[in-house]
């Protein structure tokens, strides 16, 4: 952060959010979202991306859609005010800030106001939409150049576009913001020389689970989108490269494309299962929202840490336990065992070495490393619920363990009704009990469910779930494979 005469100076980052898929954020964009004081965002930036902003930051909606009225400013006054007050502001813009994003105008005004500014490019909507639609913008046999055009620049600023030049040749054309004046734009291309039979693709909600691609020609495409909601962001690609889509079209061919899955949650943090299901094309709802809250001001964990010399080692079953301990003991002098990737990653973030990272809490995974648990006792850091299944499995392999509750989980359920769900994923018995109880659970009991192990299956059936299939192995890979199989059968 720039410092001058002891006064903190503000900074604005013009950051591209990409075309919609959070996975297309740049590494730098993600770093800034996790460090900013204020994130001032466009209307088109998805909730999935905004959820990556650190909780302490201010979310400031400042964007507007085309046609929402004129403004008297280039840089939003609230962005200027926050920066002038010394805050670090991320101005988060859909796509790339400098491609039809008015980022150049905002950068000019920041320079005029003497506010430091850094521009962080993003994946342009054109690049994202083309890639996810399976349309190469250039191809050795079809097109060696690409032209980006503003689809709503027919009136007022139409002199900025040389339509006859755009229509000439065989190059690829990409029309941004094209939906509302599509017929006029495509007719203009025909009138200025491009064949009416030229392939054209209309791509709405690009790179998201709701992506829709309609392929036609310059002559037919306007009629083909008559029933499409024109308020949904869309762009149009024109050129012979559109004809390659049917060969490539990878996005729709993923095994879970078009499916909506609900992943039950019991603990906070990133879900490896949800990530893998999304990579296979599913739209994933993670329910409930979970937050770890310190228990009793940390009194119990402080007392346990004061007796740490009495234990052979310390066992962490999740990231929240690591955070609870590190708050009181930044370093640990006894052997540390991580159960699951989340716990291991949390330990690594804090520079704490662990003897081993077990792949899971099932008896098989624990038994593989049973030699580590000899000559106990071990301290097990848990939530208020105490991880009874984990304690039972440790006991079965002869481990002397003492559990200490360092935190509790707060579960926030969504409001009903939920959108239609194809499959419920149950990654643990605690997650099954949490999600399948209450009013939300009643709405889910008739749906097909995939459970990770016998205890999870038993918990689901105890909640009166009607159709539960158990994965062959107690692992993320096996559960994901089961989900794909069940969706294929349906």
C-alpha cells in the first residue's frame, strides 16, 4: 500500500472478472478479491465470484446494464470516495476491463483525480464464450483474423464502425451486446457484403451452467432467437469457424452437463466433491452455508493446550480445528496428524509440519497408519459435536484418544422452495443428518441420493430417505463416480 507523509493513500484496481465461470478468474484477480477493502462490482458479475470476496470487505454494486439510463460520470462517485478515503478498491468488471467494459474511461478519470490505479486484465467474454461453445475464433483453414464489434452501436456511435470493412473477407466477427438489435446488425452485415448463408452462433450466459448456444446463419439467426430472453447477456460469433462447433462442443458433452446436484455440507471450507462435480458439468448447490465459531471463548482449547506435554500427538480432522489451535499456539512441538486434505492444507498455510496426512476418516484409511497411533494418548481437536464416528474408528484400531471441542458450527439453511434437484450427494453422516432434517429435508426425501459409506447411508435411511445408493469405496473419487453412473442411468 503506498504511504506518503504517514497518510494511507487509496488505490483502485480495475480487475476483469472474466465471462462468468469463477474458474476463469486470474490468480491475480483472486488475490485482490481476498485482500481488498471494497469490491465495487458490475451487475453482470455472478454471486459465485462475489462469494470469493473476504467477509470483511464491503460489496458495492456500481455497475449498470446498457439502456438503464445515462450517467453524468465515467468513474462511479462511490469508488472515487472510497479511494480518496485511503481504501483499497477493486473495481470488478465483467469480462476484460478494456474490451467494451469502459475501463479505459474509468482509468482516465482515476489518472485525472491523482488516484493510483492498476489494471488487471480478465478473460474476455468473447474468448470465454467461443471456447465454451466449442468455436475456435481462428482456424488455419477458415479464419486468420478476428474483429470485435459493439452490437448496440447502430445508432449514435454507428460512425465508429466501418461495417463494409467488417463484412468483407472471411474473418471471424464477434458482436458484443448484440441481442436487442441482432436483426439490424446482421442485416447490415448482409447489406455490406457478407453472405446471408454465413454461419452465426448466438451464445447466452456463456461459461455458466445456464449457457445456451443457438446456431444458424446471418439470415436465419434473428428468427431462431425469438423466444430467447433478451435480458440475458449474450454475444454473437459470425464466420465459417462456427461450423466447427458440432465437432468440438465439449461443454455440453461433459457427463453431468445440464444436471443440478445438491451437495450436503456439515463443515465449512471448499468442497472437493463439489469442485469435481462442477468440473464434470453439474450445477452444484452446497447446502447449508456453514461457519465455524470459537467455543466458549477458547477456554477448553486453552486448557487442553496447557496439558499438551501429556499427549503423544495431536490430530486435526478439519481446517476449523487448525485455525482454533493456531489462534492460541502458533507452533506445535509434538507430532501432528492431519485427517483429510482440508486439515493438511490449513496446517501448510500456517507453516506447521505434519507427520502424515490421512486421506479420510474411515477405518481403512486410519488402519493404514495405525503404527503412528501407538503409545498414546492423542489429542483430537473437534467441533462441539465431537466427531463421534472418527473417535469410534480410532478406538476400533486401539487408539487412546481424548477429544477437545474447540469450535462449533453454525448452519444456515436456504429458504424454500429449492430449484429442481436431480441428485443429492451425502459426503458424511453428519451432513446427511443436518440436511435431511426439518422442512428442507422433507422436500428432499423422495429424491435419489448418493452416500459415501455405510454410516452415511444408515443416517440417510434413519431420516427416511427413500432411495439411497452407497459408493463402492469411502472416497471422493468413488462418490463422484457413483453420481455420474446414477445420472447416466436416469
